[in-house]
């Protein structure tokens, strides 16, 4: 399954770049530009920080959505011990 995301250009916020995620780790995001042979990496320096990277003189950011907290119903599933 291909997941497409938008990268924000720091200098041209009105010109985002759509890319496909090839691989992801805690500190690195490897992306492909659709319909091209172009791929590049964005890196982040720590948790909660956006991924950052450059391509052809443009500098991009990607800030992933924070993980959704487990629902209260899921958190209460289990057996009760006495």
C-alpha cells in the first residue's frame, strides 16, 4: 500500500510537495516523488520534532500527526485480580 503525504516548503508554504513514503524509522523518513526516479531522506533530531530535508535547493518539513491515545474501552480490557 502506498501512503502519500505532503511536505511543506519552508520558503514557499503555498507550494507543498506530495511524496510517497518508502521507509520510516524514529529519526529518518525516506520518500519517493511520484512519477519520477527521485527519492530523498528527511531526518529529525528528536521525538516531537518535525522531519527536515532538502531537495534541489528547496527545504522541506514534515510534522507527523501525534499518535492517537488508546481508547478508554481498550485500556480497561483484561481480567480483574483480587
